[in-house]
C-alpha cells in the first residue's frame, strides 16, 4: 500500500506544480505581458506539452505536462515549415505547407499564387542569428542555406515572423529577405 500511496502522491504533486506553472504562463500570455525582467526572451519561457507515461497500476497510464521552451518550439516551427516549403517547391501542392504557415499571413498568399507550379524541391539549413519572442509573435533572424535537388545551393538572410496558432504551434506569418533592403 505504501508504494501505491507514494506513486499517487507523486502524480498529484507533479499535476499541481505543472498546473500552477501552466496557469501562470497562460495568464501572462493572455495578458500580453513580456517575460519577467532578467529572463532572456525565448529561452526560459515555456509552453505545455503532454507526455503519456505508464503508471504502476496494470493497464493504466497518466498524462503529465512537461515544459518545452517556447524558443525551441519556434525554432522547430521554422525548421518544419522550411522543410514543407521545400516539398511544396517540388510539387506545387499547397497541402505540403498547410499547418506550417499561417493561412491569414502574407507568406500564405505567395503559396496561393504559386500553387500548381512545379519546380525543384530543396532542403534548408538554418543558422540562427537571433530570436525574439513577445508572446504574440516571434522574430527569427537567420542565414539560410537552400540546397536544391542536384546539389545547387543558395544562401539567404531572412527575417522570419511567426505567430502561434490556438494549439500553441508556431506558424510562419511572413518572410522578409534582408538582402532586399
């Protein structure tokens, strides 16, 4: 009985602590507040993600919230979106970029214009220069190397604006080529 009580207490403790952390994050995000002073933008702020783990009781599981860096979530959003963009370049199918780009953003309009055009797919390697997050948007400055099928490469310096969707995924809103001035 002692082992079951200890496991139960651990699950309750993790749930309470996580609930408080998530509540504070939601209140700060909903209120449009910047991170507390002294906190590096995009580094210490976190968003919830869920993990399901087995409990000690046979056949049961427990869902636990864990913190994922908002900065890392935005970085993952950029990498996934650029991979989708590379697939779109080779297929012309807008379905490739759905869920990675905000359908209300200016970059989505470009995809609508280019849909059906088939070109050469590419891969993108991102070298981050800076990332700033204000809770309602994130801005990533990066050097990006595009490598087309066949090995031809192109280097660009971009400012990428992302916005979170209702599920907390960071979607690309706009892309600005910094070489254009």
